[in-house]
C-alpha cells in the first residue's frame, strides 16, 4: 500500500531548536509517524535568531535525515515562489501541512500556491491565536486575519487545534464555519521511567524555566514573584533572549530581589541536555501567557519536577494530582505563596509532588490515541 506523501512547511526545524515548541512538536510528530508516512519538510537553513546557516547542510535541495524524513533547507536566496512552486508540483502530495499563521513564506505563500493543486491543506495554529499572544501586535494580527477572511485564504483548509481553547480561538478569529480537528501535540517518544529522588532541604529551592525570555512567557512576572521570599532560592533561566528591552526590565527586577534569592540566565539549552538538567531542580516556574502544549512542561513532569505555571496552558488541575499548580495571572501574590510553600518543604512533604508530577507525565506518554488522531489528520 502506498504510503501517504505529506509536504510540511515550517520556519525552523532540526538541527535547530531555538524556536522552541513548534520545532519540538514537528520533531515528535516525525518520530511517531516516520514508519507510516513519507514526510518532506521545507524549512530554512538557519536557526531562529541566528545568522550563520547550519554547518554541513547543503541548501536548496532535498536532504535525507537519519530518521527518514527528507528536508529542504532553503537558503535566504532560495526562499521564493519559484522554489515553492517547484516543490509543490514535483509529486502528488496527499497533504500540505502548514505550521503557524503569520509567516509569509512558510504559511501564507504555501497556502496560496497550493490552493488549486489538489492536496488537503492542514494548518497547525501552534498557539498563535491564544489570548496572550494575540495581545502583542494585536492591530497587525487582527488586520491580517480580517484580510485572510476577506480573500478566502483559509477556504478549504483544515485546522489542527491541540485543545478545546484553541478550537474556540480558531472559530473566533478564522470563522465559525472553519473545519477544525482536535488533535493534541505528540509528546517526545521516550519510555516513561520513574526519575530518581532528589534531596529537598527546608529553606532551600532550585527553580528552573526553559522558555525564551519574552513577554508572552511572563519571565518578568516569574522574577517579580520571588521578591517576597524567605530562604535560599536559585532560579535558572534557559532560553534565547527574544526582546532586549524586556530583558533589561527583567534584570532590573533581579536587582530588587532579597538576599539569598538568585536568578541566572544560562543561555540556550540543546534538547538532548534537557532531561539531565531538569533532574537537578525541585520545580519548574513558567507562568506563560498561553501555550497550546508546553513541551518543556511535559519534559519537567517526566523528570518528576512539579510545575508552577498559569491557568492558560493545557496542564490544568495540577494541584489535585500533586503535579504542581496552575494559577491565575491576576498578579504575583499566589505565585509567591506557592513558591514559598515549596521553599519550606522538607523531603517528606516534597516527595508526593515529585511522584505526582511523574504520574501526570506517564499518563500523557502512555496515551496511544493521539498518534492515530494525528495520522487521521494528515493521511486519511
């Protein structure tokens, strides 16, 4: 039986990792479907926020990766309509899978150019229509979405929503009659092994965040929540600095923290190092303004690291399962209370939270239905 042929467009892909969730989402999809679907991925030859192309990559041609997917790493000059038309017409694709909303060359143009070619067209929104992200650059985003509706850009397009909130967002911004499929993101394909125990001493806490330093990730709120703490607290930030002006505000907040509370930016963490690094922390503090999945949050749970996050991610009802806390973004007060609770915990009080975090991750990793729903989305 002929394997489905799927053409994917995404701004960044492996070996890149600095763009975070969208890259991880697609890499996980490839891992789960590589034995059932022929995946061809069109992307750029340079990682997010970087100037130099990937070493040892030949641009503007198909490259077979060890996992089986074929990738077209477009150079800066190679990103154009002629190249896109050539790729779109080189074979009969069963589906064109678009990752994101606003990118001219990796969302808008692929939709326009594939409109009359026959394959099903699927758009993964990747959280871009959520309340938090829609607040930033709101006028431009609303103007674009209005123009997209007016010109019929999304006519005949199937949308992937990863949770019920995203389904509502799509119907709000794209149209009530939009075809939307609820298909959660796939987790990393790894065995769920119970993590080892970590020492928890009352009065001490190691916190971590794995997200870009940006307003939509609420890095500043996380830092400000540490002002009223008593104890010895280390908060390590891993991720690219997206907005230098915002980072300066974060640094100013760091200067106002009490003695014994230290925040350090440790740069960008390669994905292969994430599990080992997470294993050294007591909790993951990431009060994001919105996530359609939150891959690093699942990574934390997989290592038995409870979350302290907002109520605007799919990771909800955490406290009831002793997996963490999903809190309202009304202010820093509740975040401060929860972090202080963690600071004060001894080993006996902390262990149920580590176990609860791992149990929540295991349930997500063991769910086989998401793989089948993803296959249906693209290949049936």
